[in-house]
C-alpha cells in the first residue's frame, strides 16, 4: 500500500472516529448535563441579583415616602401663609414622588415574583438533572448490552443524532418566538409610552388642583 493510500485510510478512520464520538448518545447526554449545571448556576446567580434589586427598591420606596411627606408639609405651610404658587409647586413635587412610589411598588412586586420563579426553576432543573443522571446510567447499560450483542463498539451506536437535530430545531423555534416577542414589545412600548405620558400629565394637573383646593380649605378653616 502506497504512502498516499495509507494517509487517506488514516484520515478516513479519524473522520469516522470523530463522527462516532459526535453521535455517541452518552457523550451527548453528558454534554446536556453540563449544560444543565450551567443553567442552574445562571438561575441561582440571577436569583441573587433579583434579591439585591428588591432590597434596593425597598430602600428607594422608603426614600420616596419621606420625600412625599416632606413636600406635603411644605405645601401645607405655603398654603397657610398664602403663598399659593409655592404650595402648587410643592404639591406637584409631592405627586411626582407618589407616582414614582407607585411605580417602585410595581417593580418590587415583579422582583419578588422573579425570585420565586427563579427558585422554582432551580428546583425544577435540579430534579431534571437527577432524572437525567439516572437515565444516563440506564442508557449506558443498554448501549453496553447492544454493543455486546452486535459486536460493534458502543461509540458506533448512533442513537443520539436525531435527538441532537431535535434539540436544534426546538432551540431555533424558541429563538424565533423570542425575537418576535421582543419586536412586539418594542412597537407597543413606544406608542404606549407616549400616550401614557400625555394622560399622566393631565391627570397630575387635575390632582394638583384638587390637592391645592383641599389645602386652601384646610388653612382657611372651612
């Protein structure tokens, strides 16, 4: 056999060995388990971030409460002394802080829910990992039995190739759905934000008038 022919045979054998390893279901399952470990670690890390974010929002909520109370006092004092313009300015500031307080309370609720969801996901992933570890042991035993019966090494049993293609198809579909959702949120968010700003400005002005009227009646003894 010539040198070139021997080199070609060696290259072909190496390529076949590589394909066998890629399509080996045990190796694929090991890879999937490593991916699960990474996903669990990422979820746990994200949970810690959400908990820190929740603590930050709670501190911000207390600060907003203090600011709203401060400007309420300033508005009342200005109304008592007949400084209506200053009272109105203070009331506008108070209402802005109250609006931020309401938004912060919503964010706190979302952060709490995110922590709960992540903790649930971590638990689910750990259960799935335990199940797959048991499944791996079963699969290895079956592959060894198949190899003994067929006379082929276990790396030649190509049980995992269709699973790999299935995972790829699912991931591709999920990425498309996520992209569509992001695009939809972007379009909706822009229109809704502008509409919300206009409505919020009108509502705040009406609330300032109402608050100012209340303070003027209170300070005049009515």
